C-alpha cells in the first residue's frame, strides 16, 4: 500500500485537527488502517469510547484497548491535540525548534484556536 505525502500548512492543520476526538480517530486510522483489533482476542468490535479515558472495551472479551498504547503518546496526560501541534511545528520548520520556542508556539497556537 503506497502512502502519499500530503503537504499541509498551519491553516490546513487547524481545520483538519479541531478536537481531541478527531486526533484520536486519526491516530487509530493511521495505526490500524483495517480497523483497531482487540489486543486480547483480535476482534474489531468495541463499545463506544470511555468518556474519562482513552480506552475502548472489546464487546467479545471485555478487554480495554488503548489506541495510544505502544506509541509515544502512551500514558501521557497531555492532550493529543497538543501533541499533534507540537509534532507539526517541529516537522514544519526545517531548521528545527528549540524547546523554549516550541513551548511558546504551542501556547500561542492553542490560544489562537480557542483550545487553551
């Protein structure tokens, strides 16, 4: 399966990734293009997402699957939207970004788009 690069600018990014739920669904789609399998039984049928956690319960075996498990987002308390913005900003600037500048950009970007 060939994956094509899709260039995005900052406005494209913020019109695509508008909420935590959209970021989570995007992560699931990229990670599991054929649907997220249960890590215990392999089935792909889940109850709706738990409201207070990033977890989906398998309808067959009742195991809780977390789409961020095994990724850089595992066990983070930082919202996925902030992670996505940080990754975009680092990748967007070919010269790189200092941690201080990244922090400032994150705060101003999130404030600009009403996320903060």
